[in-house]
C-alpha cells in the first residue's frame, strides 16, 4: 500500500452546519501528523476542473463556528459518469494527492465509494447532512443544529398559533427521512408529526382533529417531513383539513433553507472535530474506504 503523504479534502452535495468544523479538524490533524493538505473547491466539480489549493494551518483559522462550507459546494453531473471521474483521478495524480477525505451526505458518499472502487483509491467519508439519513453514525454533522433551528422556529410559530387559536402545518426538510420532523416535533412539543416512513391515512388526520385538537386545544402544531421528491406536503394536509373543517383556522409554514444555515451547535462542532481527527488517524492506521 502506497505511503500517504498528502491528503485532499472536498465537501460535496448540500451544505450542513459543522462542515467547516470538520474541514478545520481534518486540516489541522493532517498537518500535525506531517501530511500535506490540498483543498478542493466546489465539490466533485472542482475535482474535475482542478480547483485545488494547498492549505496551511492558518487556512482554517476562525471557521469552527461558521455555517456552510468555506470550500463551497456544487452538484456535479459529470462525476456521475466514468469520463468525469477519470478526469478527477488525473487531477488527483497530478496534484500528488494520495487519499481523499470526502465530507457530505448520501450522494456524496455514494460517489466516493464508486470512485474508490474504480481506481482502487483511498477515500474516507465524513457524514454531514442535516437530514441524518445515513447509516453507520447515530447523528450526522449538521443534524443537531438543524433540529435546534426547527425547535426555536416552531417555538415562535407557537406564540402566534396560540394567540390566534390556529392549526399550523409546519414543513421541515428530511429528504425522505423523518428524523427532523419527529425529533423536532418532540423538542418543540408539537401535537403530531407526519413522517414518510409511517403512512398516514385520512382517518388518522380526522381522529387527530376530533380527539387531539378540537376537544382539548385552541391551537395546534403538526410537523410534516418533506419527502425526497418534493416539498408541499404541508399544503396538501392543510387543504384536506380546510375542506373538511371550514370552521378551523389553518395555516402553513414551510421552513425551507433556513434549516441548513446558522452557526453549528456544540454537538455538531464536537462530532465534526472528532470525525475529522478520526479520518486522519484511520488513514494513518492503513484503513481505507
Ligand atoms: O440534504 C439536505 C436537504 O436539505 C434536503 O432535505 C432537501 O430535500 C434538499 O437538501 C434541498 O436541496 P436544494 O438546496 O437543492 O434545494
């Protein structure tokens, strides 16, 4: 197995709070262990286009607390085909990068696995997505911050929902997974959470309105997880209820991309730092992929 002297870091796919904390940890751990660090800008697209810059310790100063990714991110259709990946591999060889640390979600990690197999090349993936929809880790980087953002936002919505005695459907992200809706719902004390993994029937909605909402409460919050196909589920449920119960004052709030921003929570900074350091230790121990 070739000795690793230089690593590349790339963030790809959708950003998540805590990615910068991970970039910092990877860079600092690598340099501490005598490795060179090359940062790839704009995800896999940058790998293909050769947007690669050497990083020093100071390159990652003052970023642990910043949301987003300083390396930028961009979807890359080209990395999905063999020609694109070959170009990326040629750039990696040209730059003398012996292993890649890839920070991202589902699609990014899938891309890294294909690349690693195709070129028998060492890649270590660090799971970062607000959706928490990856196996092999209890929580992904970004999830805790997004959960806190949802909780704080729903707290605010509850103030106005209570004053006006309204029923709110609040839609949160999740990419087909219900972690944000379910746990955001628990944290904010929502009355219900509608998640893609549990099919909801109209009867259940009626049951909730009759028993859970109408009998005991003047206002209510229902969290709805966006499916991976589209947003708008909250609008759909609101329409259903409005048609059946015109006397109810129903509102919809789609939280959208604000869930992806903001300073990472302590939890996200800590797991990002630990995973970043662990990725370098793993490589140095000879672990691959
Ligand atoms: O992966 C995070 C995520 O927030 C998903 O939950 C959501 O479906 C998607 O990103 C939206 O991404 P875009 O930035 O392309 O709108």
